[in-house]
């Protein structure tokens, strides 16, 4: 992490030089709890160094009561993540050159610096976070007993081939996501796995989901029409926000809904209907909170991300 901090400090000093400001004279000290503290002259600043700013890490930082007194240092902060951090007055800087800093006499905001290509190249996916792995993980994270099912049941209810299930489960065990406790598999850090699933869901699984967009009237009760509301629409049902759009997952034939509500196909329409990525044998009364959370995060909208945090705290945190 010292190398990461040094690289980011160089980016900060480059920006200060451009602004004709004095460079930082930084000294790194270990903190008593294992973290780090940066000293610049007489000023002391707690550092939170995160190589990759995952969804779980971002949520944890924002909820930290000491966040306003910290400097987040990471490889890359996306524009949406930066907006969230600034809204909470949290300082940050990354190796791409994005930064939000405040200290006596100077305030710096640099945004929209491109994500370095090497970050994607360094990211190790493994079978667990491939498209098939994400489908199996969705089952494991939303069905509490599934961790210890036989592989045939896992294949049937995830839609993943039997051969792939074995490789994916082995990868989860070898990478430390799953640990053996008295003969049963349990999550080592379920919250961390959820955060990683959401990151890869947005980048790898969501783009391949079949979607159709329409314009028209949003029905009062989607359940009458073989649809399950997700994302913003599910959050609206939880009275967490108001939305003029509909996002729903089709669970059957929706032609009656299209006819009765006069929907017309429209690439810019206010209605998005998705085909489920899980098999038909798996049915839900409502979309699992994990998918509501992931779809809100995928909107790249600060309001949706804040609501996602509420859903995580209420329904996903810990062993719920």
C-alpha cells in the first residue's frame, strides 16, 4: 500500500505544481489500529488506502463516522463514486489524477480522468466471477441453504452446467470466499462477496441480459401481468424513493400488459422489461434484495446509490 500512496501523492503534487502551490511534504506513519496516518507539516490526516474501490468498500467508507477526517487513496475513483464521496465531504485521490482535497488555502477538484487500462488488466476474475459464476453466486447469496446443496441441485437452480458448478465452487473455496466450519461451507465475509458480486454483475452479467424498452402507462400492480419490479421500481414499493420509470423482470407472457397499457417499443421509453438470468424452476414472490441493490448501484446515479445503501443496511448486511 505504501507504493499506492506514493503514486497518488505524486499525482497530488503534479496538480499543486500546475496551480503554482507548494508541494506536499508527506510522511507516512503507522496508526495504532494498523492503518496509516499522513503528516504534511503540522497537519495530520488519516489515510484509508484501498487498491480497488469496490461497492462494499465505498459503502463502508461513507458510513464511517470519521470519514470527513480521512483521505481515501485508491487506484481509481469513478465519476459516480466521486460525486458520492464529495456529497459526504470525503477527500480522495487516485492514480488516474482524480482528486477532491481540502487543506488551508487550497481546495482542489479534478474529475473525469480516464480509468487506467492497467487496472482492468490487473483485475483477476477467476471462474467465480465469470458470467456463469455470477449466476451461481446469485443462487448462493439469495438461498441460505444452497451453500451445502449437492452440485446437481446447484446446477438446476442456477442455470449453470454441472461441470462448471464444480469449478466455480472450487474457485470460491480456493480464493477464500468460502471456508469450512464443522463440515459445512460458510461465507468468510458475505458482505465483501456481495460487494464484489455487484461490481461484476454491472460489468459482466447485466450487459448480456435481454432487455426491451417501451413507452406507455405504468400499471398499478405489475404482479397482475407476470412481472416483478426491480431496481428503482422495487425501491419505490419500499417507499424509499419516487420514480417515473418502471424496471421489471418478466416472469411470463406480458402481451396483455402491453395491450391494456398501450405500450409501444421505444428505445428511450420509460419502461424497461428484462428477461430473468435465472432458470424458470426458480420462482420469487418479489425480486431478491441483492438484485434490487445491484440494479440501483448500476444506475450510476448518486440518489440510487444512497438508496442502495439503505437497502443494504436494512436487508443485506450481516447474515440476513
